[in-house]
C-alpha cells in the first residue's frame, strides 16, 4: 500500500503567494499569510478585551488559532474579491461549497492521526460559533486598517472600501469591537515617528 502524501504544511506555506485585494491598486501587496497573522492578533485582542472588560470566559488562544487558519482554503481557491463573492446569493452559496471542498482537501493532506486535531480549524463546529464571531470581526477590522494604510500612502483606490468597511464595523453589535476601535485604531494612521 502506498504511503499517503502529507502535503498539509507545505501547502500552508504557500499562503504567502496568494495576494488579496486583486481588483485594487495596492501600494503594498498584502498576501493571505500576512493577513492571517494580523487577523489572529486582532481576534486574540478582541477575545482578551471580552474576558477582561466584559466578564467573558472564552479561550483567546483558540480564537487566535482560528484566525491563523481562517483563510487557508484560499490557497486552493484564491482570494475572491468581495464585490464578486457577495454579488448574489447563488454565488455566495456556490463559493461556500467550494471553500468547504478546499477545507476538506487540505485536511486530506494530513496523516489520519493528526487530521482530527486540525479539523475544527477548518470545519466550523457549533461549539466554536462564538469564537468565530471574534475572527470575523477581526477580519473586518483588518480590512479597514488595510484601507487606512493605503490612504496614508496616498492611494485613493481604497476610499470606497474604507467607507464600506467602517460602516460594517459600526454595525457590529460587539462592545469589544468598539473598544478596539476607540483604543487602537487611531494608531494605524500615524507614522513610526509619531508612534515613538
């Protein structure tokens, strides 16, 4: 019997080749590896804020790991631009199925004894529903901070995306998001010298 090919980690290392914001002119090209780290750190911060300021009791470390893997299926699907991804319900449903298939394909690249440990990061479980809310909110925050960084560099291609993302953030009913925005968002507009 042939040994199963264990390509999972080599495949994950390819996240650095998948660029985001494909329809936009970027002053700094962002890949999903960079983006995933930022989402993981912001999601972790939201969970810590939840626990510290709002009496929560969720696993912030687990939230961070969900953030690390949240866009991994895009290794196989590519990054679908938001206007296309959400153009219609049919496209959303079809893309969701493609993402599910990509998640399963990635998990199939693991040895059987490890697959069970990684599956919850790719196949959403009911018991993680609250945790995924923090990842989704962090994803939106990071989309908005990308817009801020592009505007700071003089790129107006992100102006509409900035307005849309800010509106989405303001509509999120999570006090942790409001705290993060009030405490940390202004710094993204500053230069290194201004932060020092």
